[in-house]
């Protein structure tokens, strides 16, 4: 059985590093254990680095800056790099989210894991083989058990 290929939205990664609930952490843990194959491209890496570099966002976090960097480095080591050569432009309500769909299509991913279902599901261009799921739905649909 092939491991599920996923695009992990920044909001889920950050939630896993904060106090964002059990499911984001379980999805991140599954990536770290090699049970999901997360994919990464230039735009998503830039977004990860930008958001993770916002010190004010992590004030009061249970993880120190060093621990966050180590966790992020571990996650990156599990990611498969994917170049996006064609801009599909699904015309999402937030233009900044289009890169997630484009990465998912380029990587032949099964799922984008996000807390932003509303915006990511409202594109004009649809890709029926690419599911948009919350972390909770991902754990259920992709049958990963902690």
C-alpha cells in the first residue's frame, strides 16, 4: 500500500506547534513517522518560513524557538520536493491560497489538509481527485491511527 501524499497547509503546521488540538499534532506526527508523504514546493516553503518566523505568534507556546526549528527541520526531512511548472490558477477567493492547489496537482497528492475548507473548496477550477480535508477528516479518511 502506498502512503498517502498530502499537502499540509501552514495553518495546520502552526496549529500543531501551538495548542491547536489533537488532530493537527496527529497529522504532523504521521508525517514525521513516514505514514503520510507531505509534499513541499517553493511557495509553501516560503509561507512556512514566513509564518514560523513570526515570534509574536508563538508567545506563550509550549515549544521554545529551538524546539520549533528542530520540529520544522524534522518535518522538512520527510517532505518530497515538488516543482510546480504549470500555474493552474483555480481562482480561489484568497489568491495567496492558489499555490496549495497547484502544488497538490503537480505532486499528484490525494489531499490538502487545512483548516480553511471554505476558501479552498470554492475555486472556479475543480480537481475531483484532490480532496480538501480538515486534520480530523484526514485522520478518518486516510485511516491513520495514532
